[in-house]
C-alpha cells in the first residue's frame, strides 16, 4: 500500500511537509498504474514547483519513497504559488485514492 502523509500547520493549514511511501501492489512492477500515477503526481509536483515557482524543494527520493520539508518563503507570492501547487497535488492524490482506496491511503497530521 502507498501511504501519503501530509503535515499541516495547525494554525493556517499550510502544508509544511509531505511523504509518499510504499508500493501499491496493484499489479506487477512495470504494469502498476497506481504506483505510476502516484509517482507522476508527486514527483511532477516537486518538478513543477521548481520550474514554475523557481523554488527548489529539499526533497529526498528513493525507491518507493519521496519526502520533503516545505520551507516558509519570505516572498508571500512565491509561497502562495508553491502552496497552490502542493494543494493541487493533494487533490490529484485524493482522486487516485478514491478510485484505488485499497492501494493508496492519505493521512493528515497537524503540527
């Protein structure tokens, strides 16, 4: 199962970190559309933040694992852009979890 953990600031609900870990085991490796979808969404979001917002997230990527601590940016516009892209990632991952709930779970924590 893939577990997506979102950590939000308790005061403003801003995403402060996230982690995606595990394997869906929906199908054989190389044919697993659930793993491919979650990977495309999560890694694509990190790349989009870098390309579109000019922000390099401190991300760690390993086999079946992606995590990032999201910095607070002093420029409110850049920070808002980054948070919008992260919230877009959440919506896409929730869509996958709705269709493949036995293989993807999303949990939120407040900090």
